[in-house]
């Protein structure tokens, strides 16, 4: 298996790293950020998670919004299966959105709200993925996108990051995929940036630790994760954060004429 094939093997990715992702304090930070932006105009009705992983985001929404209909779109068969077990009332579909969408009956132009969190950095043509995903989205659908900003770590490269995004770069990608961009900013300063600096400083040692199936987090690592969970709940103080986030809308092309 080549290095490129290994870093894009998402069944292996979720089976090996899924538990580590769930312990990651940045995941909770992103879930709060996404939920706030997704729900600010009004209640959720039908939500699609583009690149749903193991269903953590939809599980959080299922608990908080029991009336919302939920759809997960995921490249990995393993992730799709775990998501379906985690959120039994949701529908999880295995899809390669770089190739096609193929919405089942009743799910074309379905979602009133959508999420695409920490996905676009893993693909060479993010506009293509978003254009295919848009087949599941209703006109006017509110989309919240998160991608990493700031420097790329050894672990980021190991798990297949092609690039990190400035707010302007993310805005350009969304506009190129046909979305109207409401906002694009860098969130999380200063504590998310500090968290990312720790990841950067750990370098390849973090890759080795997470790849060791027998390893358990050290007392120091557990203390650091607990501290960052608390710090990442504090308000951000500027738009210089390394968590790039955008809110966009799928326009109603029929209304244009």
C-alpha cells in the first residue's frame, strides 16, 4: 500500500483512531461551535452531515433536537456502520462524494441544514465534493463548514491533510462550489491555537503514540486533555484562531429566473 493509499484508507482510519478522536478536546469545541452557528436562525428540521465519520456530531444533535431528521454521508463503510449503531433513528449512507451523490428516493434536495466538519482538507478537489453533496441539500439550506487553519503538524500529514485553509481560501472554495457565503472567520483564539501548538510540538511522537493500539494516554496527556476541555469552553477574543469556520447558503437557482 502506498503512502497516499494508507492515508486515505478511511476504514482503517476510523478503526484505529476513532477512540482517540472521541477523547480529543477539539471535537467538543467544534460541536459547540457548529451547533451555535447551525441553529442561530431557527430550529433544525432536516440535517445532513457531509463526512459524518462515526456519527458523533449527529449523536449530539439527536440528543439535543429529538424532532430533527438526521442524515449521515460517509466514505468509510466502517464509519457508516458505527454511526448507524450510535444514532439508530438517523440514516447513514456510504458515499464517495468525490465521484457522485446518488441520493435515494426522497433525499434529493432534502436537507434544510448541513454540516461539513474537518473533511475538505482531506481531498484534492473540495469544490467537487461540495457540488455532489449539494444534491442532498434543499434550496436555502444553511451549511456550516469547519476546516483546520494554521500550520500543519506531522499528525495532520499522517492522516491525509492536503492543505489547511485561511478564511478567504475557504470562502473561495465555497463560492466555487455554488454556495453564497455568509461568513468565514478564524475561531478559537487563543486557546485553540495553544492546543494546536502542543500538537505541532509533539511532531511524529504523537503519530507513534496514537498508532500504538496497546498504549493508553499518560497521566500528563490526560491532564492536558482535561485542561484543554475547560479552556476551549472559554470565549474567543479575536478572529485570529486556527479553527477556520464558514457559514454558507445554497441559493435557490429557480428564484433567479
